[in-house]
C-alpha cells in the first residue's frame, strides 16, 4: 500500500492550545471564553473539544474580543 503524502495545508481541526495561540490569548483566557460561550462552538472528537481554524478567524473578524492584530 502506498503512503499518503502530507500536504502543507492548515489542519482542519485544532485543540485548545493551538486555538488559544491562534487567537493570541493565553490558554486560561481561551478556556474562560469557551466556558462563557464567547467562542464558536467546538466539535467533539474522541472525547476532545476541537475548533476549525476558519471558524475562529471568522469569529475574530466580527468580535470585539477577537484575536490580536
């Protein structure tokens, strides 16, 4: 069986640490925002909450609490 080549695309789903980094906030702030429902709805996969980077970027463009420039 041939091995699949990995593409240089951004991941389709990211975890809390990567999402917080993408948003330019600490993990603690990100977790607080998620708990308050201020972020896009995450996806549950294998017992883990994951976010689409595109959802976070779109949210940041319309939110006053969004990502740092």
